[in-house]
């Protein structure tokens, strides 16, 4: 009986999730993934996904719709409440960022591996699927960024990229948790991570940071003839 293409694809994605999480996206070969998925045909992975980027896209596609739906729901609820005190608004939006991802800690079908993979991807932008997300205003993470912006000073949004820092903290901490033992109650961890992300969003720009930004802008301006814009990345 010939193999079922859908079953083969799922096995390849599951093997990729596990190996990418354990050894890194660039630390495992496609041949190893093919073998780990029990495929005797050495071209099975290429047939289904083309290359490493296609396989990573499939991993994201497995988990992304659930996260998208939940985050949009939380953002809908936030907008329906009207204007909130700043501290409450920040924590509500921090929760909308964290909670949809944190549910993957309890997802036995590759959820914890997915979190570890996402922590790797947040530091790189060379995957076509990620570039598509970054440019799509309908994606929940971009909607989240737009809703957070009015709560932050312009320098934090345009120069210090405080929203990205909050996103990065979320992925790093979720990946750390996902790499640990399973079976723990994650409610306290999730609530505390929301507190931390909320605090990141509330961080004031100190006089020293503002001064150093200004100094760097002047240095870059001299280097490029006055066209430097500067940011803290």
C-alpha cells in the first residue's frame, strides 16, 4: 500500500519540530529529518516541502492559525473596552501578546518545540514566511504593535523599538520554559511573564539613554553627511 501523502507530511513536520528545537534550525540536515520521520525515500522531504525554508514555513503554518485567532480575539476584547488607564491597558496588551503563545506549553503535538523554534526565528528575518508576516497589517502581531504604540513615547517606538524588545522577551522566556520539564502548572509563569512584558512597555527613557542616542545620531550624521536616522537595535 503506497504511503499516505498527508501522513508523510505530518511525520516530516513532527521530526523537523523536534530536531530544530533540540539542535537548532541550522544544526540538522534535511537528510537527518527525513530519516527521523521514517522515510526510506531520500527525496520525500524535498517532494513535500522543497527545502529548509519550506519545511519551516510548514511548521509555522501548523501552529500559527490557532495563535492568530486567539490573539485577535483578545485584541477585539481590548478595543471593545474603550479607553483604559495606562497601566491596565499595558497589561491587557501584554497578556494579548503572551497568552496565545503560552498555550503552546500545553500542546503535546509539537507546541513546546514550536516555541523553541520561534525563539530562534525572532532573531533572524531571512525566512520568507516571516517576511510575509512582517509586511501584513492583518497579522495579529502587527495589529498588536499598532495598539501598543500610542501608549509609548515616540522615542521608544521609533528609536528604541520597545515593542520589539517586548516581543523578544516573550519568545526568549517561553522558549526557556518550553525547554524545561513538562507537566508543570504554567499559570504562575504566564502571569509573571505578562507582568514582565508590561514592565518593558512601561519603561521610561532615561536622560542617559536619550543623551547617548543623540550622541550616536550626531556621529552617524557626520559619517554619512547628515542623513543618519539611528535606532537602538
